[in-house]
């Protein structure tokens, strides 16, 4: 059975409202060439392009890619992260972003492998994913919300659940120097998502 996110328009997802300010702040005023891994329908890319950035993207959902290409034809491709990064058609980016994608991946390290492949030494990676921490986990347990939170009835739903510690650890293991993180959406400790960012390590690891 074919599954997907069933994109019908270029309308932003619900998470974009609270993620967008952090992404824009981290990018700053300098115009950059950006790869959006898991670009979906291109809604985030459209916002970044309006800020003057040159944005390219990839996603496994062809319907989303088709919608994204309405904004910039040829800049978005259907891509399975399990493929060899050597086959990826785009290169030479200053920044890679991936918003609310890594929690959907059976092999999340593949996302970092593609980012490493297209970034120069010192190139920036910005990743967002739903936040998990002690207080939020306690509240989910207290209100018996874990079944709802796990999206068990949603094809293509969440299958990986990261804390700040585990996401930063994976980033370091996959060749990045972590520079910081912050929570987004809702109140401190109960954030909806987190943003973690860093840079590709030099070959000497310094």
C-alpha cells in the first residue's frame, strides 16, 4: 500500500508557525544557498526564498515535491534517504535545514550522511524535531497522552523520539560540532519542538 502525506496544496504545516522564527534567526541576514532535506510541499523553502536565500530541496513524497517545484522549477527532487549520497544531484550548500523530518526515519543517520555530503567544512546544519524531556514526558504520562503523542494511527508518523542529549550525541557521532539548541512552541520545559544546530567538522576533527 502506498503511503504519503497526501499534500493537496502549498499551505504551511502546523509546526511552521513556531519553527520559522528560530530558523530565520539562525540564518541571519546573509543570503545563503540552502538545502531543505524533507522539504515537503516547499512551504518553508518558500518563506526562505522570500528572504532572498537560494533554496533547493528533496523529499520522498512526490506530491510534495511537485508542489514545491511550483515555486522554483527544478530546485526540488524526489529522494529516498536510503540511496547512496553519491547519487544526489545537488551540491555545494552553505546550510542544510531539516524541519520535523528525522523523527519519521528508520535510519536517521542517513540524514546526517546527506548533509555531510553536500556541505563544506564548517557548513551549518539546522535540525528540528519534537522535544522530549523529563517534565514533558512526566506530563504526557500524567494525562495519559502517550498514545496520542506517538501518532500510532498516522501512516508515516513518528517512529524516533529524541531528547536534546540523544540528538546532539548523534550529530557529534555523524561528524558535526554542536553549537546550540533551543525549544520552540508552548512554554519552557513543555516545548513542542527543539532546534539543534552545528557545523560540519574539519577533517582533522578540530
